[in-house]
């Protein structure tokens, strides 16, 4: 929690107190490079101001803000005007309780700025304050060295060894990397492949651009040749992979070997160690040659997606649809709000494509406005959609379940009524992914109308339960290691635009309509799919616009806030141990912000793998 105050040629000291316990943070502004959260104010006024802050973890705290120079008494009114100008909902929310309204505005403003993409803690500071002390505590183990033999791999190498270290020419291992790996193999002697984090090394020897990697992520491997540039592999597994490549006429390369090893090694025996153990030279991140390599690899294993190199790095995969048209049942719950519903439905119908058939199911949760009722009757009359009438209190899970029960499509698409499609092909891309037997829930890239990201996948643990990857950053920015632009496996995706096979939705029991009426029902569905052994997937090629959520903010009424806290506790009780360690995120990254910023208080590293987990009922 913190606010950085910026002024011309000033340094500020910020003191936040929680009751009688002070919390002090000193910040220096240098051309904005250390900017965390920014509020522009004047340098006149009172010395302190007491505010209420709604934290991302759901806590509400009274804080006293103290700083130099002096604070303007009108600063919070300026913030309020700024929010009312940019976000229309704030003009409607402010009611008769003036003090509470402005406190709430400060809370939302702080939360919004906290989630913007910033550099956060510097990598150099992390190396000095976190990595160096850990390395100093690493004790050599002569016994481990005697028991395990390592050799560096090169094409045609015939040396006798227990494990091969596969590293590209010009790259190098970190000091004590082999010692660290020897110790890890004592912990998991059954391991078949282990990889660690990495960074880049400048011509001057300066380390930069760390690659904080997820646990084993098969779909990211296909789209990112730099996902794993250094790895340790058991000798017999490497020999089998080399033999397969030789039989197929492929020249062995580190990336080609890794692709083949993804089929040779058991996925539960592929481990990730969250520590930087290799340094690499900057190189291009995928091209036509690497895309062609992935294409040939998949074809050898009976798969036939189209693989293309991305202009900004990495690969793009388009999975084929069936020969016969695939029926997709699109489920759209709504209550009035015709100004959102009509563009949503019209865009879906206009951009469905030619290789899919559409069943449009509109679930009306008690609409009363004449314009909305007339529009729904028109949909029924023209048979462009089926309208299911489900009046009563809003229960998002029950509304979707009722439509899924009568849906005829092989695929279900859960779609918010404030989503708008603007580009062709998005539905076909999602359908191709969702038809893969190993895939569970498929999510799209969602943008706010101003072109910033609303959703690029869900990260567990942020704010106590979950947050959206790279939220509020411009969609044109690639995010951490191209994660915004590359297809990858994630623990969850948002239900605002979620596709899943109807058979799997039924197998999982649908959304939880008993305990999760409004919030977290999509997250719960994704985690149940993952627990059943399916991989959830973020599909950035499917880009949609999400109109309403940016101005909605947190629950406002006491009833809505109470419901949110209740459902939040359900998630913590059911999935608490899972929420604490997302395998597709990294323990060195922030759980308070959604921008992949670095933290200096992360837990001690431990081996991890992307294994299915079980829920606690």
C-alpha cells in the first residue's frame, strides 16, 4: 500500500499509520523511473489527511497520510473530478453521504493506479537484496558431486553421464548452478527434466530482463522458443529424444530437443526451480525457422495446426476445426441494459464466420424496460435467438446453468452482455482450442474501449484470491516476456468470455449456483477443470471489447459488498492452498498488483510442477 506524490524537484517522505503502528516508505522521483502510484497535487494545505482505503485483498483500513511538502486540502476533490470525467459511473455513485463517497473515490483511484503497468522494484535491487543472500547460504556438498555426473550437451556428444546440461552457444550458467542442481536432484530423484529461471547478459556483463517462468506450460512451449533456453535432462531421456529426431531426419537443436522431450518425459516429472541459474545473450525470439520446427514436431505426433511466426516474437497457432460445422451455443445473461445487449448480440451474429453454426441463448433475468422487451421479442420472432426467461434475484451461475441444460451445441460460450466483437475469426480460434481433448476452459483477450487490457488471463493469489494479468496496460505492450501476446496455459480465465465443451461443462457440474451466485464462479469452474486434469488456456488471438466493467469498480451497496465477502470466503475455504501458489505465475512477482512487478519479500524457492490439485469441500 502506498501513494507516490510527485512535484517539481521534490523528494517526499510518506508515512502511513495503521492505528498506532507506523509504516514508513521513502521514495525519490527521478524522471518517473521509480514511480509506483501517482497523484498530482499542489504543495499547499494541511500536513495530513485521514482516509479509508479498500485494498486489493479486500481489507478496509483507516490510514493517516503524512508528507512534505504540505498537502492541498482540495486534492481529493481533484481526484474525484478526474474520476467523474474519465469514468461515468462515479458521477452516478456519489450520493448524499459526501465524506463516504470521496473516501470511496480515493480507494478506487488508488486501486486503479496500483494495477497499472510499472517497473516496480528494480532487478538490480533484487539481485543485491534477495539473490545474493540466498547464494551465500548455499553450502557445497561433496557427496552430491560424487553421486551425480553432469555433461554439457553438444550435437553428437558421446560422453558417459547421468544428466545433460543443454545450453545454447554463447550462453552461460550462473555460479554454483551445478551445485544447486545436484542438491535439487537429491530432493526429486525421480525427476526427468528440470529447468530454472534466466536473464539476459549485456555486452558489458550487466544482467537484465529476467525471465520469471511458470511451471511446466506445454502451450507456452509451442508459442515461445525462449520459454526454456537452458535445462537439465536425464541422459536416457535425452538419448530417446535424439533418436526420435534422427529417425525423422531432424537436426538436433536445444529447442527441437525440448519439443521432443515434451513427449518423451512424463509431465509430472518436469520440474521448475524458481531461481536464475543461466544467463543468455539477446537474440531473436522466434522466426519462420522455429515456427516450421514446431509445425513438423506437431505433425510427427498426428496434430495439424497452422503455425506462424509473430512479427513481435514467438509463434501463433491455429488449431483446425472439424470437417463438419461445429455448433456453438452462446449463452448471454441479461437484465435490461439494451445499450449493451444489442451491440453484443449483433456483433456476435455478424462475425460468427463460415465454419461454425451458432445457437444464441439469451437468458432474461427479469427485464422490465419496454425497449429491451421489444428487442427480445424481435429476436424470438426472427428466430435469431432463443430467449429463456428466468426472473428472480440475480444468480449468474444459475442463469448460465439453466441455458446450458437446454443448449444443443458441442461447445458452450459463456458471454457477458457487455462484450462486443470487432474482428473476424475470434470465435473460430477459440473453438479450435476448446475442441482439443486436453484443454478445459478457453479465455479471450478482453480490452476496455480505450484500448487497455481488462483480461489477459487470471493469476491466482493476487489480492488474496485472484487478479487479471497485466490489467490496465496498453494492449500493444507485450507484457512480461510476451505473455500478453502468446497463447499459454493458465490456472483460470474470466467467465466474461469463456468457451468450454458442453460435455466437460456437464461433467464438472456447471457453475456453482449454490454458493457462488455472483463472484468467482468462473474461477471455481476453471480450478475444477484443472483438478480434473485439463489445461485451461488463454487465447490472445481472440480479442474482444469489454464495455462496462472498467467503470463498475468494487461492490458498492452494503448488500453487494456482503455478498462479495461471503463468496470470497467460500473460495478461500475451498481453494485456499491452491490460491497461495499459482504454478503459472512466479513467487518472486507481486501478489498486490496485476502488472508482474517484482517483489523483494518473496518466499524461499522450492521445486514446483503443474500437477492437478484437489479442492477442499
